[in-house]
C-alpha cells in the first residue's frame, strides 16, 4: 500500500463533480433525512442516525455548505492504494452555516469558515471487482458488483457502473485560519476607512473651539484642515496595520485551539504502521483512522449501542445521548498497542468538535475521547468491508449487521472481530 503525504494532485473532473454533489447534499441529509449520493454505506447510516438524534431532541436544522472562494478548487493532499482501490484525501475551503430551532425559535447558530476534508475511493484499474458486494442505492439490497451491472436483482433499477465509483468514504472539517477569495475585503475596507476618519478628525476634536472660530470666518486656524489632510492617510495605514494584527492574533488563537492537547498524537502513524504492518501491509493508519471515526460516530448516535454488532463494551455515559453533531478534529493519537492470543488492542485518543443538546440549550465543546479497538491480526483487511453489507458465513444470506447482531435467517452470531475492527470501550477524557 503506497502513501504520499506531500504529493499534491489536481482532483479529476469527474471526482470534483461527484464531491460537489456529495457536499451539496450533506446538509439535506442531516437536516431532512434525505439520501446522499456517492457516499459509502457507513457514512449514509451515520448520517441517518444523526438526523434521527436531532429529531429526537425536538430540533429542526437549517444547514448550508457554501464555497468560500467560488472556484471549486478542491485539491488532493495524500493518497494510498490496495490491490483494487485507490483513496484520495482532498480538501477545499468551504463555509458551514447551521441554525437549530425548536418550535420556530432559534436555539443555536454558527457560521464557520472551514477547510473541508473528504476521502474519495475509486477502483485502480477502471474495472470493478466482480465479487465485491454492494448495496443497491435504490432499495438497499445486497448484491455483487457483477450481479448489479445488469440491474438490481431485487428492484430492477439499472445503474451506470461509473455512478457507483468513486464514492466518499470519509469527511470532516476544520476551522480555517486562512482567507479565501474576497471574504475579508469588506471588513478590512470598513476598518481602514473608520481608522482613517478617526485620525483625520483628531486635530479638529482636540481643537474644537478653534474649529468653531474658523467656521465663524477666521482663517488663522487653517492648520486644522492641513492636519486632518495629513493624518487621514496615516490613519488608513494604521487601520491596515491594525487589521493585519487582528488577523495574526486570530491565526494564533485558532491554531492554539485546534492543536490544544493534540501534541501527543505526533508519531502515532509511525507507531501504528511499524507494529501492524508486520502482520499485513493492508494495515494503513489512514484506513484505521477512517474506520475508528466511523465506529465512534455510530456508537454515539445509535439509540442503543449495545445492540450494535461491532460494540463490545459497557453502556456509554448518558452524556453521549445529548450529542447532535460530532465532527472529527483532525487528530487521532495511538496511546498503546497490545498483542495477545492473535488479537491486537489499540488504545486511542480521538479529538472532536461536539454539539450537545440538553434541555433548552445547545452548547459547543472540544472533546477528547479515549477509544479502544480490537481485531484479529491473522486475517488481511477487506478495504471495502461495510457493516451494512455483511454476508453470513453459515447460510450465505446477506444482511445489515448494524441492525442485526445475529443473522436474521439462520440465527447464528456473526464473528465480526474476524472481519473488521470492533469498539470495546469509549469515554470522554
């Protein structure tokens, strides 16, 4: 599996169009429960759970994601491959507006200038692996790629295969310290003009009696106008300097807030891959991070996490049931790795920007969650494994493992730890 952290690649046009479609549909998916195109099954299910949580709290959400620089110039920052698939992490400067209301009354709103990160997965050869399973985007039934090429065998819907890939397999956003396009020009212009006027009027304000005499016809105080004429451009320069200082202070404040507590994550990639690649080259830190965030979100948003096939821990703290938005903060630290009896246990610290809805208030917090994951080390990772498209090894039937801990056809329990990571503990630090 190859990885290039510093390579910058222009996003392909068909990728860009599908990413834009995904981004434009993200707000309606969370607020209205609509389907979202080009998202993998795990993302779609998490968004459904989040929508249900918001409605459970009696809230309505108006959410808009807008392009800050109006250029749709998403770029690729990193990529990695396996035998069939290639994944790209791309980013774009976007703004996210949210307004939560209850019975028409505004409870909370924000407008965050962000950098939006998305992971897009595509087939490497342009040929879809025939034996890979996929859920029909129309009815949700599970089939192989070979079966669905001629139309879904359950509902008959026919799809162009290039509509199935590429697809978004992960996303998050971080507050941006930079400036996109012209978004700061209006505020800068206002501050500069106001500062120039203050400086220009300063001689008149300090010598107001003389100014009144000059208005009465006396001309010996004409130096007041000369002083104003000289100080006005000085004020413009001072205003520009003041605005620059404000931007610099904001950069430091946002950067400090985002990095708070995250220094301990440095070296996590090397620590993880050095240990895990001894078992399989498929153990990439990117894949593990994407899977870990997906499992945490699903457990948090689920009505009862102990009914989930992949969750093996005690009941979560009741405060998790108040979370209505869980945005990954861009850092996952590996605290410890333990190997025993063919199982590996990974203890992590994951950082999130969280919205809590408790009573009549919604509050925003930055949180660090300690999460513990396990999986077997003797079975290679299936990069496209999804909880929503499991095939029972006993009877061969396909079912949604998020909604069924056991096969609904033969009743046998599914050994999820042999196929993927499981979450065994989760708490807030």
